[in-house]
C-alpha cells in the first residue's frame, strides 16, 4: 500500500467504546510511525525484523496481510476507513 494522504486530515474515529478508542489511538500512532518512516526512507517497505522497532515491522506486515485479505474478499480486521487511509 502507499500513503497518499495528508496526515493532518486523518483523525481517529470517535466511538462510544473506550476500548475501541484505545485501539484506534494505537492504530493511528502506528500510522504516524509509518508516515515518518516513509518521509525518512522514501517508501513504506518496513522490514518485519526492523531493528529499531520490531513491533512496528510486525504491525506493517499485519496491515499488508489484512489489506490483502480484504481485497480477496476474505475476513479482515481492516476497516474500509483504514483501508482508504493506507491506499
């Protein structure tokens, strides 16, 4: 996936569930890390074993997997809104 958005245009969804807000905040924090990585490296190909932050590399891998599942019509934890942000 590619990042073609202005980061300041993306805001976490507000929902009634405090738990869901926490999940959204964590997701958008990772998205911010991906934006910084892209700005620094010029691409979004974060290695799974990214030495400075291995959990970030795993998060990117998971987003790619979920994006692929969604495109194949399989069950995916990725929402349409998040998919649009990642495209």
